[in-house]
C-alpha cells in the first residue's frame, strides 16, 4: 500500500497557468508538508499543516497555496506559474509536528515552459 | 538552525561498512541530528536521529561525538541499494519547520 501518494508524477505547463498537485497519505498522520527540490538538488520546506495550523516558509511566494480538504490530503495550488517554479515537489507526512519521522511521497516533476 | 557540512561524495565496497561523516560545529543544545537519504528519483527516506547518545536501528547506527560537533552515520553492511544521497540535518526540538532546508548531502556510491 502506498503511504504517501502524489498526482500527477509529471506536469508540463505554460507560464502564467494555474495548476494543482494532489497529495494523500493513508498513515493517519497529523501533519503534512510540501517541499521543493530545485535544479541544484536543494530540498527546501515550503509549508507544514497540522490541525488546521499552517506554517509557511516566508520565502515562498504567495502564488503558492496549500489546501487541506481533510486530514489525509494536502494539495498544492500554484497560480501564475513562472519558469523558476520548475522543480520537483515532494509531499510528506508525519505523526506529530516538529521533526518526527517524515514519510515522503514519490515527487511531482513540474516543468514550466 | 545549525549548518551542517558533509563530503560531496564517497564510495564504499559492497558488503563493507559505509561511514558517512557530518560536521555541525555550531549545533546548539536543543538541536537533534537527523539523517535522511534520497535514492535517485525517489522521495527522501528517514534513517535515524539522535541528540547526544549513540543510536542504532535496523537501518543504521549514529555515532555523535561527546562535544556534539560532529557525527557519523554507519551503514554496517552496505548493499547496492544503499547508493543514494545522504543528508545530515540539525533540527531544534522546538522546530517550527519554517526554514528547513536539506543541504547538498553526500552522494554515496556502493561499488560491486
């Protein structure tokens, strides 16, 4: 059974479009996260979401917004896509907050043309 | 958060112990040392973490020096499937996640 799943695996789109990446976890975890891994392979946290509390990395543009319809899902919406948004985006979840062991999804490779 | 430094790459023969060093000389008293790895094209995978005592689990052992300024991750019997990028991160116990960044890590290649 897949613990943390993301869709789509690949996403190619034009600049200026709005897109979403979905994430689901079946581990019963309380906290979910989004990370961005850029071309230099730096993996940086974007958001964490726990019991309706959202913690945002202040460097993330407000074009990015997480949406959590329920505890098992944390979707990432991106408005007005830019070339620099091209990266691999990873969803993760953990039982608690802080740095409890995080389980990562397989990643979504976003390419903005 | 304490900055960590790791060698860019390392090789290890299959079946031997892989010892991956990490320096965290500015670590503070409430910061844990975490290790994750990322196998090519997959999401990161948690390995182990510790505060000041040495730790061991089914995947690896973590040796932290007494002054806590460095640590070593040990994979006791490396296999080809252990080829990955290994990240060492220092995280405070009251971590709020807002600025977490994994560094470039160590690219470990297991040689047959």
